[in-house]
C-alpha cells in the first residue's frame, strides 16, 4: 500500500468539457433525444474506434484539420485520434462494403478531438451527432428532403426556441456562376460563405479587388437577395430563365426537395430556401443545410450538412454519393447554457423516490425499494445513519420529488408514509397506491 | 479539389473492436440495459474526458498499467488517455467535492484505453460500465448489499444464462491470516487469488516453498474449503470461534451484507459466499464481488468489484470510502458472441416498417412515413428508383418486419397495403389499423 504521498491538484485540461451531475443529466437528455429521433428514421447505430492508423485517418492530407489532430506513436504505430465522424464513416463503408446494404443509413454519436486554439466556447474534445445516408453509385434526391424532417424533429423534441432550417443547392449556385462567367472562381463561393458575417458592401469590395467582373457581382448579389416565401422564391428562380444545365438541374432538385420536405411533415415556417448559404468550399455538391435559432442568430448554425458526390474516394474506387448532417452537441449545449435557453432547473439525481428508514427498518426499506424498482420507479434508499433532517435534506438537495418514510409503525401495519417534497404533504398509503402516485 | 489519388487500404488497428450494424444493434441493446438498470438504482450519469493530464491521471504511478497507457505530447502538454474509469472518478470527486452531495452515486459508461499485448479477445479500446457509491469519511455497509442486486438485475435483464454473484470479505480474510500468524504476507493473498486457476496442490507447494508455516496453510485451506449454503457457511464461520477483531468485524459485515442482499431481492441461488475470492492484492478492503456464468466458467468473472477505504488519496486528504463494480462490456460481448450465447438473430436495422412506393407515389409515402414516425413507429421509406423485388429485398436483408406498399390505388382509396414479411400475408388497411398492427 501507498506511503504518505504528495497530493496532485485535481484538474482537467482546458477545452475538455466536464459537467456536474445536474448539467450532465440535461446533456444526456439532449443526446438521448437526438439518438431517439435518428433511430426513429431508421438509422442504424455505428461506433468506430476513437484511434485509427494515421495513414488511414489522414489519407486526404493537408488542411487546417491535420494540424489540429492528436497524433502520436505507440510502439511502432503511428496513431491519430478521430477529428470528425465522416472520415471514419468513409473508411468503414469502404472496408465493409460487401457486408452493407445500400442505401446505408447510419447514425453515430461520439467524441472527436481537435487541438484547437484555446478560447472560450471552443472544445478540444466534443460530441458530434451525425447521420448520413450513403448510396452505391447513386442516391435519390428524395433523400435530401428527409434530412430537414429529422432536424425539425430533433430540435422540436429537444424543446429549442423557434428555428429555421435553411436550404440551398450548390448545383444551382454553380450554374449561376457559369451563367455570369465566374465558374471556377473560388473567391465567389468564399465571398458568399462569408456574406452574412462581413456584410454585402465589404464582400463586394473584396470581390472587385480580386478582379471579379462588376456585372457578375451584381448579378450574383441580386440573385442572393431574392426575397419571399419558399414558393415565391422558387417561382422567382424559375422566372430568371437562366439557360444553363447545371442551374436547371439544381433548380429541379431544389423544387423536388421543397415539395418532399413538406410531405415529410416540416411546417412551412420552419424551413427556408436561403440562397446565400453554401457551407464551405469543396465538400458539398448539391443540397446544403444549416439551422439557425431565430432569436439567437449569434449562436450560428446548430446543425449543418449537405449532399456530397463521393464519400470515400481515398479508400475505394467505388463511387459513394451521400447526404448527411452533424450536430456539434458539446458546443451547442455550451451555447444554449450560456444563452440561458436551457432553463434553471437544477436536479442532480434521476431518482423519483428516496426510501428513508426511521429507526431499525433497513430490511423493510430494502424490500420496498426493490419492489419500487421492479415497478419501474427510479429509487434510492438512504442507507447512512443520520438524523431524519439530514436524510430529508439529501432528497431536497437532489430534487428527488418523493420520499417514502418507513418506521416501526409502517412496518407493523404494512403501509408506507409518502411525502411529496414539492408541497410537503404526507399520506399513509399501501405500496400499490404509493407506487401509483410516484409514477403518476 | 482532389486530383486522381492513391487509394489507402481501409482498415482498423488490431485490438480495436468495430462491429457491423446487426452486431452493433445487439451491443447497444446490452449497453442500454446496463444503463437502464444503473439509472433505476438512482445512479447519476458522469462523463469525464478521455484525455487527461499525465501528471493527474498517473498520480499513483508505477505498475503494469502505466506501461500500457497511451501517453503523448501535444504542444507542451503531457497527455494520457484514461485506462479505467476509477482514476477519473477519484479526480472528479476530489475536484468537485464542494458541489457534490454524499453519498455520491454515479455511473459511467465509456471507452478506456490500454496498449495491451495483441492477442485474441484482448482489446486496446474497450467499454467499461462502472457504478460506484462514494461516502465522505464513512459509508454504510448496507451499501455493499445493494450492489449484488444491481448485478443481478443487469444480467437478468440482458438475458444471460444462469450466473452466480460470489462475495467475500477482505477484513474476514485478514483476520484469518492474523489468526494463523501470516498477516502481512502477500504470498498468502496472492496464492488464494490464483487458487482456482492453478489448483490447491500447486498452491500449497508454492506457499511451502515461500516458507509459509504448514499449519497456517492447512488452516487457511480448510477455511476456504468450507461448503454449504450461504446460511450454513455463515454458521460455520461463526462456529470457528476465531478470536480476532478483524475477523469478527469482517464476519459481522458479511452477515449484514447477506441479510440485506436478500432484502434487496437477489434470489438465494444467484449469490454465494465464496471464501476463495479476494480480487487482487492491494485495492479492496472489505466486501469483494465477482460474477460467474455457471455453464461458462472459462469466461471468468463478468462483473467484479468491491469496497475500498479511500478513493482519492492522490488528490485530496479527505477520506473517501466507496464501493463499486465494473463490467468490461467489450470483452463480455466478444466472449458471449464466441460462446454462442447471444443467439443467431441477424437484424441489421432498427426499422419496424419500410414504406415502399409503387409508381409515382413518393409524396404520399413521405406523408405516411411521417405519420408512422409521429405514432412512434421506427420507419424508413425506400426512396430509390428500383424494381419492386429489389425494394422488398431491402426489407428482407435488414430483417424489417413490415412493408407498407403504396401505389396509385392506395392513394386513390386512402388505404395502405401492409405486408407482414414473416408470413408474407398482405392486407388493405386504414392508416390507424396498419399502425396498430405494426406496433402490436
């Protein structure tokens, strides 16, 4: 056994979220809701390793992400910790192609790691909650319409304040750029991506300085500024009469997606065609999504994603188009908490009942607790020797709604004393009646 | 965008389990059951970071474990990945002492990392499912009696074949050793720990060679060989009349624990006093547990744990006694699978219904799917263009029990065709009737 030793100050690393029980319970409730909705849409669970071979995980190479990766040697192995759930999905699908049925619908909820610069609200370990549908060679555009219904149900069931799922189509945008002779100019896409952040005037100036033709800029900006309901926007886009194949294809896709989003049950006020969203430069190829809280635009998108042409080009020659979204749960939870959206409730226990012995009745208490648990009631027994006030205080501190008191009298007459901690009322009841009240 | 590139062979690291969807669904079902039971006993969830400061995580230092730790530098930080959930718990309780209410009951289910030698059935990344109850300064012995009830319910609800929870008390054993004048001889404890593996004769020989007195060996071995029911064993232990304080205390604890295990609802055939289990050398100080599958002793203990005097001596001077157990879920799942205990069921989807359009009925299908989901039915829509046979085959391959067929006729008359995939029977039904049948 250890000798007298030095005490190490207990602490966690910056950027690694750790919650107290009451917060953890709320965090888990959000995660459970996300999982429940994902599952209800027929997505199967997946759980890939947190550590992979660097050669595999970093097959794409380059970019900001690679610099942030937690990469290290163990023995002769060059290892990396996953920085998202998309690369492991690509590897998984390519590796197990023959064992999967397509379209392959999977969800994954897990921690990912990025050695980001340390700043408030940025996390180095955080949960991503992803769904993707992967086709083999092809994937119906109808799939793109199901995704917003999932986003809608997740955030409605979590109980978020009003939100709008914004959708656009990259093919439409590429067609527009081609129409104005600025196809293949990454500045254009980059400018639109930043438009909401830096405003139209600054963006226009940047584009002019980059040598983009003023007519093209005006054309694209006028396009982006099209206002109206979803139907009005679609009509306006149609009326533009832009004669470009990509544009027509993109518009047709957007039309189909909007029609089916409605059929999949998303109310009109909860989704909007938003021509200024493009979601990054080089990944998405068709439909793109982001989700804004109407009253908290400063939080930014709480769920984004889109359609891509080829999931796993680094691992297989097979073409695997897909569509997916990701919720960055750790950041979202942090931001909702900061914004005061999660409420003040401070319940640090899941228990619905605390069984409290008065005097020497522990055996009976254990039996009653066992019966309550068998009846599905989340139950604790206060097992320590303590004054009754301390026992009741334990229930109060944890926010446990009912206390079951058992003294010699209760043992003798086979009844329980049930105390409602909210109003302080006490009743002598049979086990069955008490259990029924606790379960409501 | 990427040019023509080299393909990296997709693969995972040895010792890192990754499952196909059907297995993953079964794995998650086990994990959910464990979580559900842990929660029903009033344990609160905890989720600590996977990476911690090496200085903190390895505060104890030394030992086999430290060699196996995944430890690396990131910038100036010396980091380690957690190798169990107990050290993070100790750090957590010491760090957040003022914010917790004691006894503190937490469960944690998460991945831990050990760079073990690569061999079949050993994992470098694996799930541990832990519960612990931590007291401040003291913790009632009654707590030790609740733990076997949790083990019992977990494994019963998972549907494991018959198992026995074996319990012993280290204080009792220490008293026995003192009685025979071999207290403080680690060989004695080590020998008992290995007894079942190497047999009594070899053990006796080893002890004799280590210079342990033959009378002491015989005394301890006779003790360990005490047979009978739990009550008979307790009576026999009492009748030994060993006059040693530790022995008397240990026996009293064991008596209390057995009495309350019964009150907490564990059937007599599911737990047994087993005097030859000690569970390692230097950690546990009172009650110890292990759990054996009766018909699969070769699997070893599927859930172990015990009582310890001081959880967090490396992080605080405060004394924190506790009791806990751990289920090594990844290994357990692997072993149950290998032993054929998990059955042959091969369902790779959670979906209860697949909605299949026949002809141009996608909008109606989307609406029906949305209603089914709102009614709680896990539902997919087959969105790809394909022949009807291929669509039905998708349901078959995934083991989806019901297909909802919607063609022009169904759209016209507002009914659905429900096909039971098990018996092939088809019926024309209203939405409500179909939903009721699917939900059973």
